[in-house]
C-alpha cells in the first residue's frame, strides 16, 4: 500500500472520544498542509469537512501497525521517523513543530483500541493483506456454494460438519504453538502422507479446536506417531479401533476440559475436538475411508475421537501421567488404541475387596470371557464414588492395579479348551499383561459406575499406550 513519502499521517475512528477531541487539531494540521493523509476506520466523513480516506477494510491500519487511535505518524523520505499515540499535547507539538497546537485542549487523553487489533482481527488482516507463509493449497469456494457442504462433497469430513479452515483461522490456530508452520512432524497412516505443523493446524481448525488446545493436539499427534502405538494397524484393522486421549496436568484445567459429569460424552468443546483433530488427519492426510483402507467391520462412535481429562482433585490418587513417568505438575497426554466402551455398575458394593472382585468379573468378560494369556489391553475408568471406597480403606493406584491383575487370573480348567491366547506354563493364566491394564480416575462422585475402554491388540504386534509431555 502506498503512503505519502513525507509529512504527517493520522489514523483515527469516530467511535473514540479522544479522536473526537482532536478533531480541531486535525483540521488545523490539514489546513496548514502538514497532514498529508487521514485514515478513518469507521466513518469516511469523519472528521467533517476534511479530506479523509476510508479505511473501513483496515488495510492502512494494518500496514501502519496501528494499535491505538488516534495515531499520528511522521514520514520522511518514505519511512517512518516518529509516532505519537493518543493525545499528549507536548508530543503532538514536537512531532508537528507547531508550538501552540491544541492549547485549548486538555494536556493529555489516552487513546482507544484500534479496530485492527480487535479479537480475531489480527489474523484476518494478516491473511488478507500480509504474508502468511502458509504453504497448503488454497481452495476457493465461491458464492453461492456452501463451504461446509463442499467439505462433505469433497470427502474432507468425518461425517459431521467441519469448520472451514480459512487462512485467518489457520493463522489463529498456529498462535497456539511456537513451532514453525513448515516443520515436519511425521507421517500419517495409512497412506504415509507427510504432516507439517500447518497441516495439523488446518485439521485442528476443522475439528473445532481453539488455539489453546493446539499444544495438546500436537502432543497427542507426536504420541500417535510413536511406532509402539502402531497407528497404521489401528487405522486398518477390522476391529474398528480408534484413538483415546487422556489429558493430565495444569493444561487440562486451563483449557476447561471436563473430568467430572459426562466426561467421556458430549458437551465439552476441548474433550470433543482434540481427538477428533487426529481422526480428521487420518481422513484428510492419511486417506482412511471406511471400506477403503479403513477396514472396520462395524466401527463405533469413538472413531470420531475420544478425549477426556483425568480427575486430579485428590492428591491421594496418583495421576496417570505420573504413573507413567511424567514429573508431577507437568502436563501430558496418554493415547490408547481402543475399540469401544462398556459401562459397569455394582450398586451394593461398599468395600474394596468386593469391589475389586466385581470389577475383575467385568474385565474378564472383556473381548471374550474365555480369552486369557495377554495380547489385549483395557483402560478401566473409575468413578469418584468407586475411588472413595478404595480411598477409605487406604488403597492406592498401585494396590488396585496389582490386585486387579491377580483377580483376573484364571485357571486353565476354567477356560474353554483352545481359547487360551498364549499359554503361560502356569495353572493360573493372566487376562492382562501388567502394562496392558491402565487405570484412570474420571467421572462424577455420584454413581457406582466404572467404564471399560476396550483396547486393541497389545504386545509386540499390537498397540501400546504412549505418553508425551505437552510442551509449555
């Protein structure tokens, strides 16, 4: 945009008391010939009777870097040499060289916020008038086409509406990380397409994430790309596996995640969109289409993505991330490949031993009652009321976990012939290997419920839970 090479430039708006205050000063400076350009953000007829340029699109304000109005700028030989914001009589007199300027006005008045720095406007203007450094191919969708319907038609959706990833929205999402947009993060299954920070941001926008969620999305994505997670297998298996994301630490509270009533369900934006962003990457970058490379026999609602925070309000409970080696006070994600959920209820249990026996029966029924010997994983989500039973009797995470492992062992005689997955050479055969039973505390304090999140295959040929610290 071209500005006068020499002289004064004034940016203002009528909806600002200080701008209206200095209207007579602007008139005097333009009549003297010193004020070469006036840009008005909200009314090209203000100040009245002067030669004013309409800056309703805020292009001049953007290029001039205007944060406060009024802003008075002096330019010499095509570059800025001085700037004054708000009204300060002495500073205006110095920059203009008019010693008696505004003598009838108060000594000073603060300015008002420029329309160019209104919430969300910085990225809009950067996308419209600046250099975005975005590398993804732009797709123009012209009126009367609906961008949401176009996303459905072009196969960019998981079956639910997506947020159109305009350049401004993508730039806004990128504000959620200090990483460069062109940084390569890895490859997305099943196609192995390269994923950059920018492409992750595009899909996070489409999923409905806010920028403050993006660091969590990136940590979950990094965990999913770990070979131990076997993302390729999860996306291709006929078991219909998806990705579960558990969030620990201060970030969960900061972004308002739900760890209480209905945490595994609907109603919370962060819970609903973080894991969905990963699934959209699998669709839009990895090319996973049901009936194509996604070979799910049935699938399940969790294929849209399952994400929740762990309840860390009771220090007696060791958080999942800390149990997996993350320092206390740090934020982290743990991802878990899963094939659905089931809810379990025991209304009459009031002691820890009986509760553990009841939970063991539920866990033994997981996948198939006659399956034992490892090779499968499960995440057991304990409600607040169940944890209260354990806490009153002095049980901690380690004791609950070890006792459940013991209680889910079964004798070979109890298991139908030919259905034992892996013989352990012992009379008692474990249902789970120790690392394949994951405990999480989430949910309200009302209700004697637990939920089993059914894992996919585990072990060397399956998927392992992976934990990553979230970058500050």
